[in-house]
C-alpha cells in the first residue's frame, strides 16, 4: 500500500474510534447522572446526611451552578443594560461586542472523506 492509502485508512479508523468513544462516554455520563440522582433520592428519603461504604464516604453537597441563557435573552438583557446606562446606539455597540467575542475567522484546510459508489 502507498502512503496515502495507509494515511486514509488510519484516518478513517481514528474517526470511527472517536465516534465510538464519544457515544460510550455519553452513555456513561447519563448512567452516572441517573445513579447520582438515585443516591440523592435514597439519602433524602432516609433523611441521612451521608453514608459510609467500605472506605468511601458519600454525602450530599449543595453547589451553585450558573444556568446558561438562550442567545435572544442575553441580547435583550445586554441591550437593556446598555440603554439604562445611556449608551448611544446600543444595538451597534452590542454587534461590535459580539464580533470581538467571536474573534476573527481564519481559513483552514481540512480533509473531507466521501465514499465513492
């Protein structure tokens, strides 16, 4: 086999493995979340602060999490803040801020695999 054939075959195998691992990781995350909810439910039902299992202590910890908002809601609130602070042309300023946050586009070369029939 030539260099290009080996490279193409390895590229395909790597992408297939990445897809498989992504799917497996997703399933494992879902399962871990399900088990975590069951543990929390059990501890809350029994009104226990935690339990010990072999050499592991299991406790419920309250954490704060920032909930992400949708894009339209973010834009509305940002425009409102800009208007409240007397900024002229708040829509234009918001567009400029959005452009800066996204960064500039850079052209890259990528390999595209297409099966031939």
